[in-house]
C-alpha cells in the first residue's frame, strides 16, 4: 500500500492543489494528520477535499478551535482572529465534519497517525529529548505526526535518537528507509504553512511494502495565497509568513 501523508493544510488552497498535482500517481490512499483549517483563507475547500479523499483523518488543535470544541484563550492574536473568521465562513456540514474528527492516535495497519504527540494531541514534538521520552510509550514502530510544521522527525534506537532532517532546499525529495530495530516518529511537514525555513509545501508518502518514507517539497503560488488572506481581512502576519517559511 502507498499512503499519501498530509498534515497542516491550514486552509491554503494553492498549497494543497500544488501538493496534489505533485503527488499524482504516488498513492493509493490518503491519510491526514489534522489542522485542515485555520490561518488560511479557503477552509471550506480544504475540508471538502479532505472529507472526500482522506481515508482517515485525526483532528488538530485548529480543527477543534474552529469547530467550537476548544477555548481560544490560549491562541495568539493572529490564530484567534483566524479561528473566529473561519467559524464565520465554514458551512454547517463542514463544521459538523470537523467536530466528528477522531482524536489521535489512530492505528492504521502496523503504524499510527496523530497530530501532536502519542501522549497528548496538542503537544509539540520538536526536540530530541522530547522524542526520547516517548520510547517506552510507543505501541507501534512507526508514527506519523504533525502540529510543528517542521518536516523530518526522529529515529529512536536503543543506542540513542537520530534527528531526520527536512528535504534540503536545493532538491525536491529525500528518502528514509525504515530499519527493523528502530522506532520512528515521522513528520511530513506542513502543506499550508511550513515553519522550517522553506516556504515550499511539504508532504510525504509511505510505501508499506518497501518500508520507505519519501519526503517531498513543492513550490506553489504563494502570492495568490497571500492575496486571498489579505482579501479576507485576516491578519497580515498570516500572509507574510508564507513567503518566509516561518
């Protein structure tokens, strides 16, 4: 089976469309790691595509907030303004779909999908020591997570933790062959709002037969996405950061 792993589309239609064009022919099923909405200006488009095409999807913190399931108190000003705007434009069926999303982790074959951490769906996994602390709690050898908007992840071995880097800026893909004696925490990166210094949309594929994870980056029309954000009256920061990958 070949899975297309998407995370953190964040209502960015241009980034999602470019991702799907690049991923054409590379997958049999789609899995989504959450945060379909928030920040971007096309929440209904991204929800409807994900609803129609993703085999399984876990909820992200912005999905919860925009569906009215979470308090906005802990969001920063830009995230809060985006969530309020998103709530006002989402169709009722799309709000109901967001409310019905499962809390991760979800087991898929012999791996799992989640948004933040296996222990807390809202926790960020950014540092090696954070990954190391999970070793005794992982129920399967492979976990796909999102939330940080940073492509890469961690290989956990009895001898230590190795950080898996994102795709280098001068290429469009890189591979990670899974070893039998390790656990893996794999982040495909953010489709709609990367924060690893590379503004290109990020995603990954997983070939279960080959035990191969392939990371991808794809350029998209950032200017058009920024224009949509500004036209919607969303905070300028949300448009500006797309060009910076931050």
